[in-house]
C-alpha cells in the first residue's frame, strides 16, 4: 500500500505534464492559421483524436467584425465537423492515442442554429466557461445547438465550449468522446477553455485582417485604371496581380495618360510596404502624376515633383517609379527613372533589350536630381514596364529575374517569326506564366506598349502667324492635305472646324500658332497657341456675333478637347477618316 501511495503523485504529475505539452502543441498549431478556415482546421487537427474522438465547430453567421454591435437573435452555422485518425503530424502533440475501431455516430447535425435570447444555449454561451455534456446546462443547450432535439448519444462524453473573441461570443465547439475512452476530467475543462480562447482570438484577428485586406485591396483596385486609353500610334495592355494572401495589400500601380500631340505617358510605380497606408499613398502619387502629366512636364520634372509630394506626405513615404513619354510622330521615347527596375524593349526581329536608363533614387528620398534619356522607339517594338514583384522573390535576386524576363520575351517573340510581333495580350499572359510557386512574394503590375507610330507621310504640320489671314490660310493648307490623302469628302467639315479653332487661337496668341493634321484610323487636328486660357463651350445668344465656334466643334467632331501646356494650350478634334 505505501508503494501505491508513492506512485500516485508520479502518475498525476505525468498526466499534468502530458496535458501541458498537448496544450502547448495544440495552441501552436492553431496559431499557425492565417485565415479563418486554417484556424478552425488547426483546432480540429490538434484535438481529434488526441483530446476527443470528434469535434463540431459552430461560428456566428455572419461573423461580426471589430466594433460591430451584436445582433439578437443570432445564428450559429456548423463550420466544420471532424472525426480524424492520428497522423504523423500529430506526434508533436506529445500524446499517442489510437482511434477506436467504431465510429462515433451523432447523425447529421443541423447546419444552422438560431440562438434565442434567454434560451438554454444563450445562457451557456454567455457564461463563457466550458461545461460537461452531462451537466444540467449542457443537457438543455446541446439539443438546441445540434437541432431536432438531438443530444449526445448514451454513454458518450462531451464538453460544450463557448468561443469568445475580444468582445463577444463568436461560436461554440463541442468535444466528444466514445464510451471506451476515459471520461473527461475537471482539468479537461481547462484544456477546452484554453483551446477555445486561442481559437476565438485567432478567428477575431483573421476576420479583422481579412476585412482590412479586402478594403485595401478594393481601394487599390479602384485607384488603378479601369480601362486603358487608346492613343494614336500605340497599343496598350496591362496586368495586375496581388501578392500572396499573407501580404497582398501593396502600392503597385500603372497608368497610361494621353498627352497633347498624340503622345502618351506610360507610368509604373511601387510604394514600399504592404498596408492600407501603402495603397492610400499609391493613390495620392498616381493622382499627382496624372496632374503633372496634364501640365506636359518633362519626365524628370514629373519625378522631381512626385519626390516633393512624397516628402509632404510624411517620413519614410518611399516609392519607385518609372515615367516615359512616347511620341508616335517622332518614333522616340523619353524615360526617367526613380529607383525602379529598368524597362525591356522587345524589337520586331525578336531581340529583347534591357534599356540603359539611369536608375535614380526612389521617390521620397529628397534632394536628388533625376535624369531623362531619349531613345528610338521603332514601329513594331514592344516596351514592357513592370514592378519588382515580377522579377524578384525569395528564390532569385532582381537582376537574375530581369535576365530571365528578357530571355522569356525573346523566346516568345521567336515563336511568332522575325516579321511579326506577338499578340500583346498573349505576351502579357506568357510573361506571367514564368512565375513559379515561390515567386509571388509581392504585387505585380505590368504595362506593355506596342509602338505602331505614325508615318511621316500621315502628318502635316504648319506655323501660322497670329494675324487675320491665318484662318483662311489654315483652310487652304488643310484642303491640300486632305486632297493628298484622298479625303476630299471631309473638306467642308475640316475647313469649317479648323477655321473656328484657329480664329479662337489667333484672338489670344502672341506667338505663331501651330496647326497639325494626323491621319490614322481617324483624322485628328491639333491647334496650339501660347495662351494658357482654355476655351469653354457656351451657348451664344441670337444677338451675339461670336461664341458659336466650340458649339460647332462639339456638334460636328467625333471627339474634341483642350489641354493646358507649360507653354500655352492645344485644342484638338477628331473626325472619322471616312464618311
């Protein structure tokens, strides 16, 4: 007998040690989960069959987020029910438990349970502490939870554990054991309480993070261009991919902004960090870039002003950005870079070239100058702008990724032959296909531009002195150009509109007025002068001698607009190339 007395504390201590090891391993497994499903799965895998032979997990539907006020009555939905055997992964739990040969039969548990205020289930959930299944409170609450008056089968043991988050009960878990397993002890209630607490707090955090990530992701997507423009002489395509679920909220952006003279600004940028703040800063920088583009500033000046804006937003508001302007008439592109990966130019013959652009410092550093380079942009070539998520990951450095991207583009072009460019949309998809399973550490923004250009024979350009004879001379010059292009059927409309726009320009100009006609799939007319005052359409009164020019332009032209420049403004209109 004395020997038995001496062994009893040893056995108790061993069981307590086993419980502590189990709780530690189980909570670590639950904590591994990032989203709601992973956390619930972690609870199930950690407890079945080591702690219980089956588990049912119910969660509020919908789950409340943050400070949302609770609603009564509320609904619990069966999120998961598991009856699992021990696997190799469970060896870390510190206990070995062989699953019995017979299955635990609860029958089909109800999918939904409406928790009524003042009911037996509501009282147990309000009490927060787990209760044994054979307690008076649980015997009344379990049929309400399981539905249709079901209860725990005779001889089986159960623990009903409320899942309480930071502010409210968000669900319940039912742990079940067969009759051939040892009954739950008082200490098992403490184990169930710890498992329930860790699970509920993890779910709370997952729901909050999911809401924040969703809002930021939507914020980011709404600030990206919904549709790319269709500027003359260039085709555009884009892609945006969020990063992995653990860090999907970033500040990558791209843009294509039409500029005066049929030019287009191509922009790609990446705000450092992954948060709602990053997405918000991205939106501010993108808006600033659009405003600066409207002023028709040189690329290096755009980056300089973006740098100033980033500093005004606060400390450590860093971003990389590449800003390029393509001129389809000159077949040239001007590029300035602020710490961004260099663009790649895919030539018509299949050669892929990493462009040598001075890298510059990131936006937000302050006190640095940016340098622009002007390069040839031959017809048929494709320029690829991208963020570092495409070329950098845990598995490769950025320069290795850039070289792999260059090789991928060259290989894709060779498949289409030396005289043809690969379809732009297919090219973007093929570029993204180079990403492997471990290559999605960051957001990816991709902007591709296929340079078609405008042939010199399709451009007519003149300077007109700001004098009374200018509108008449403009009409004659436009008529000759249309005759040369075999577009005489447009002469009446073009002469009328050119006359009205040139007349308005001459009225305010002090320096020569420019007149340019471009023939592509449409006929575009551009009139520039040195006055920054933009014309505004108004309805003239019957007694007015003027004021009908823009009204006529608006009625006859397919599209028209006016853009302020650093040197004045440009008024343009477009007509179908054939009537």
